[in-house]
C-alpha cells in the first residue's frame, strides 16, 4: 500500500527527469567509472546504523576539478545557465542526476565545495567537498534514502546507501526539571 501512495509523486518526477535528458540531447556525464571496481577491504569503517550497502568506486574527478570550477564560475558571471548536470551512478539500480549549481573555493584544507539539486526531486539536495583526492559527499532525494561518497583510510573512494528508516527511534522529550 505504501508503494501506491508514492506513485503519483514518483512518476512525474521520473518523467520530468527523462524529458530533461531527452530535451537537451546531450549525454549527461557519469560520476563513476563502470565495471572493474568491486567491494573489498577498507570499507569496515563505513558500516553503521542504517547503511544498506557499500561499494568501492573510481570517480571521474575531472568533472569537479579546478578547470570545471573555473568554467562554471565564468558561466555564472556571464549569467549563463549555471547548472552542470552529472549522473551520480551510485549503484547499478541507483542513478541520480544532480544539477550542480554552485561551487566555492575553500581553504584549510584547500579545495572546492559543490552544491546542487536533485533533478526530479523537489526536496533533493547534494553537497560535495573535494580536497586533492579526498572526497566527501551527501546526496538525498528527500525520500528517506541518503547516498554518500567517502574516502577510506587506504585512499579508495566508496559510496554507501543509507536508509533513514533504520535509524534508532528518538526518545521522548524530557521536561525541564525532570531527570
């Protein structure tokens, strides 16, 4: 019954995302290389409450590097469409198109912070920090699922899928003066 309730919301979102891809006629670049990357050691520190699955990936960091950031900032200055769509292909059955619409340079550590919206998901949001080869990102569609990119101690990049419904229930609020 729960699935039926989301169909009126999910179908238009998926349809609009498909129309966006079809209308531009351009292939949206994928964030992660296909094939050749498997799960393995190094992901033990990525397990945790609500984590459903973890996968090691090879990321196309050129999509988010200095050159792309300069081009993006130049488009923003020229008042051009400052939306850089990238398909975040976290898992074979999870492909989320993010319209990256803001980039900022940061210090300590030196790097870039990208933020954007999820195509077809009004409550969706994405943020990614990159410093050298270290990447941390969180992408959510607003439906209770969170997708993250993390750099493991061995330097490998991992993505993980988190189900917020698996988080512990909140405790009842404590009234002032009660212990």
